[in-house]
């Protein structure tokens, strides 16, 4: 059985390794509860980043997010969960940094086109 602390992998990949054949999806983890509830960030639909090795599962989560008024962004395979977990760790570190006292827990990541 794999360890749940494999360096260089994400928690989602570790879960997938424990559940062979399961469609594991990483989504919604780059969002704090407030913006997720509001569905917007900076007046724009909230971006939901979605990673999974199952295209069907990614599509289902994307449809769910879109139905909730959010903007789903499918980033590809589950190996991209590493970056998604890193994104949120960075955002949380900024929230806790006194140098960014104007930030609050209602921030969100947004891709601007």
C-alpha cells in the first residue's frame, strides 16, 4: 500500500493510488468558502480548476460547476492536482502574511483572458 506522504505527488494522487479504478477528481480546493458560496470573485464568475485522469469524471464535475454559475477550467490529468494544491497553499500563505493585511479570506484565483 502506498504511503500518504509520497514526495512529489498530490493528496489526490495518493488517494487514487489507494483506490485503483476509482475516478478521483481534484476540484474546488483553490477556493475559500465565502467566494465559493458567492460564486464570484472580483465581480466575475469564480473559476473552478478540475483535474482527473477520467475525462468523463472531469466533464461531470465541469457540468456541475457550470450549473452552479461557476466557470469550470479543466486542467487535465490528476498529476495537475499537484499544482492546484500548491496554488491554494500560496493563497493561504498570502492571507496569513501581515504584509498583505488588505487581503481577506474572500480572495480567489481567476484566469483573465
